[in-house]
C-alpha cells in the first residue's frame, strides 16, 4: 500500500508541476501583452549582465539550418564566446526548429533569447509583444542600414514607432543556372539579341522551349525545375501580372489581392511550366533534390535564394572533384559556372508557347532576414551584445563568405566578395519594384496554407488522367477556373484572419 501511495504522490507532484508551468506560461504571455513598448526599453539600461565561473549566463540563439550546416553558426558562437568569456557569457545553439514559434515557446521558457528569422516571421510577434523594441542608439549596425530595411522592422503602436529587429540580409528568388550546361550552339541559336546572355534565362518562353528540348529524349535531364507548392517562389508569377498580398502598401489585411488585375495569367504560367517538368513539381520533391540535381547536371536551372549559394557551390565542387579536378580547380569552376540572374521575363499575353510578342519583367517575392530579441529573455543586455556582434561588419562579411548572402548593411553590401554582383543587383531590384517584400504585419502567416493548396492543385492538373480542373480541351489554361481559384484563395485567407480569429 505504501508503494501505491508513493506513486500517487509522485503523479500528483507531476500534475501540479505541469499546472504551474502552464499557468506561468500563460501569465508571462499576459504580462508582456499588457506592457507598454516604451517600458520595455528599460531592459537595456545599464551594463551587460555578468555570469560567474560556476554559473555562466547561457544565451540560446535560434539560427537557420543553412547557417548550421555550413559551419557559420559555429564560427559565430565561438567568436562571441571568446569575446565575452570574461563576462562568463556563453551563447549556444537553441537547438530548435528554424521555424519555431516564439509566441508558443517563449512564455514557457523554451524559446530562444535571440532569434534569426525572416521579417514576416519576426514582425508577427509584435502584436503580442513577444519580441522587444530595440534601442537604436545602442545598435551598431543601425546607421549602416538603408531606409527600406529600417522600415521593414519598424512597428507602429499607439502613435509611436518602434524598431523591432536588425536586418541582416535581403533575399528574393532568383534564377541560378549552369553556364557549363548551355548548348554548344547557344551563341548562334540561343542569343537572338546578341547581348551575350542566353535567351532562355532572359525569356520564360525560351526556357519553356529549352525544357521541351532538353527532356525530349527522356534522358532525365531538364531545363528549369521548380516545386510549385512553395508560395515564396510561386507567388512571383502572380505578382508579375498585378497581384499583391495586402492593400495599402501591405498593411490592410482586409484587402487581399491574389486575384488582382491579370493574376490569373500568372496562375496559367505555373500550369504551363508544370506541363514540361515532372510530377515532382507538385510537391516538394524538386526542392528537396534541387541543389544535388543541379550539381549532377539533371537540372539546368532552378529558383533559389542567395543564402543557398554555399550549398549549390559545395555540391557542384564535390561533383567536379569526383571528375578529377583539384580542390582549387573545382572551386574556380563552380564560381565560374553558377550564374544568378533575375527570374526570366514573362509574356504579356501569358502564353509560353508563343514565339514572339511583348514581355514584362518578372517580380519575385522577397524578404529581409534579421535578428530580434525575445521579450522573455532573462538577459536582455547580454542578448543585445550578441545581436550587435552577429550584425557587426566582420560577421556579416563572414556570413557572406559562408552563405553567399546579400548583406543588408550598405557597407558590407559594398565590400562583400561572394555573389557581390547579386548583392548589388538585389538592391537595384528592390528600388525598381522587381521584389515584393513580404508584409511585416499580423496575418501574413495565414496566407501560406491557402496558397500552397492552390498552387499544388494547379501543378497537379497535367498529371490528372481525367477530370482536369484548369486545362481546356485544346490544352490551353482555363483562365476562368484559375481566376475563381485565386478568388477562393483570397476568401480563405480572409476567413483565416478574421473568422477563425487570431
């Protein structure tokens, strides 16, 4: 009997502990939600906290998977820990999924102290005050950031503006292609305007034809390959023809515009491209294999972001090494043969099978990745020290070396060495309206599921044996059906934000 009583007592203790944690988490969330943002500035007054030898301060840092796999995160943590060893401060990998939700984890003490995510991910935490406003006068990088980056991380609350994160790098989908996989006759047959740039990377109609030719012998080799289930890359086809996310400069979440203007033509582009790929375009199969298949030569071109350049390069270097090149030869060949350009122009008509006609410059979805500090951290000043170190000139240049990012800091953008031309070009693309930056408001997280569902449905159509939804009997896109699908996307996003509720 005494053992049964002991077991019951232990169970009751466990239940009580869980109840305490749950209440504490809810209480923390409620406490910060009621705090004024101005009051949170007080956390940064005074010197950096100090730990002791037997009880050091431990900062949990959330980074993305690419920073981990490339070795950059280790370099970042080791450098900071050496600099602040006399403070007995240790920064470690938070060891959480890169898309972890601070609003869920932070109040219970599981969240990171400092987190690196895209602007739409970080800024959604503002409404619940899950991230803390930063003192711009204490941010070393602030004066080096362009106004676009500053405005992306600016949050307006009760008539005042607060700066909530520090931009690290700009990102947008661009076309990466293999220069050494161009046909031998490309200069005579695939450069009609004689500008020294292959036609298929400038004009999606030519890329469509190149896909048909490259896979014509069922060799398993393709031209342009993309998983359309990823809205980050697929939305650009809609934006090119007039779609937008939210109205009033991406601030009015009641005005959802994925069907705006001639967006249905962009949906038709996805349908036509899916016809000349394989069924991997329906799900994430192509995304998963993207870098390795690009390196093997199976894919001539893929859409990718700048921070994946390091992976693209490493994979290709490995292939070259197996072919007998030395390490230096392989690295030089990879640098020479991986070329990044804006996504190809699209036909004004929306018809990829036409051989001539006017085109329009493509627009890509983009974002600003950066660092923010959790409101739940016990060590705000130590966290600020880490943030300043991670966004310093030296570490942003180092991040460019490891990942090929396009730095947000203007001084680093000017001085970076890896993909320097891409970094400069991204700034120009932003200024010329060729990149649509993801909104920094609550509600943007509700767009992804409806869009993923719709894009998957479109890409599936070529692989339906019967009962096609979006293809007419003659093989052309059914634009009426595609338009209705985009209207459904708008309604589903609206319902998710306002009917299902926050």
